[in-house]
C-alpha cells in the first residue's frame, strides 16, 4: 500500500463515488410522483438505469451516435413518465434534470478538500458538461478541474476518457491515481496505465478476488489518511 504515495494527481469518479446516484434518483422520482408507492418508484428507477446503461452501451458499440447524459436522461424521464402515467410537463422536465441534484456522500466534500491541499484533484465523469457543473455546485464538490466524458464524445470505460484525465494531469499515467466505487471503472483505468484505489460505497461495484488495485478502502476517510500521511 505504501506505493500509493508515489503519485502526482488524484482523479475521482463522481457518480456513485462522490454522490449517491441511486438514492438521489429515487428521491427525484418520488418527488415527481408524490402519490407513487415504493414498488412504482423502484420500477421507475430500474427503468431509468436500464435505459441509461443500454444507450451508453450502444454508443460505445458504435450503434448510436454520441448523445450526452442530458439527452439520455431526458429520454429516461419520458420513459418513466409514460410508465407511471405522469403527464405534467413541468414535472417531467424537472425529472429530466434529476442527475444535476444528486446528494453527496457525507464525507465527500471534506475528503476532497483535504486531498486537494496535497494534490491536484480532477473530477472525471460520464455526466455531460452542464450536468457535471450543476452537480458539483449542488453537492458542494470542489476540485481543481472537472472533466466530462462529453469532451471526447464517449463514455467510460472507453479508453479515450481515461486518456483525457492523464493528458490533463500532465504526468505519466503511473503517477495518476484513479479513485472509484466501481471495479469496472478501475479496471479500465488500470488498463490505461493509471494507479487505482477502490472506495466502498452502497450500490457500487466491489472488486473481485482477482482484482489487484493499489488500494481498497472501506471509507473515503481511510484513503484520505493514506494519501495525506507524512
């Protein structure tokens, strides 16, 4: 684990790692449909997630031209509205921007602040440029630079997204640490030469026994302590 200190820049995944994406989406769906029961909220959340994963996958496979998360989320919101019988245009329009209002995990803002005192910090997200800007402001997330995958017209785990972070960092990839709550994200970063640290979050994608990341942490504060120890 001591080798994790040998880095120059820290890159954070955002959705799920710094903000509670599943909890936030469920809350926004419930706010759009106050009379909905738990079962309908869960069905709607699953519908949203399946649509996003399917469409981002189609883009990655070259079966659809690139569309930002603003476009895909608007499609998902309409699917949810159709499924639930929601017809109020204002409610549907607000639901389409749900990903801009996801709540941060309790330790995210303070953890970023502490790491940023020692390292340049980059937020790297599949969220579109506008969504990422609004989300960072809403959640109180502060980094030295926020990078959207929209800049390279791709979605993680496409290699060009990680190359964007490394190019911005301006140092060799082995000196750039990727932090995420998703093992699939870290595997892709690792395949592009980056160092990797897994942070456990509810609803994340935990590592398997065969994953060899530079660090695995049960909470963000433990990673912060590792990076800022002198």
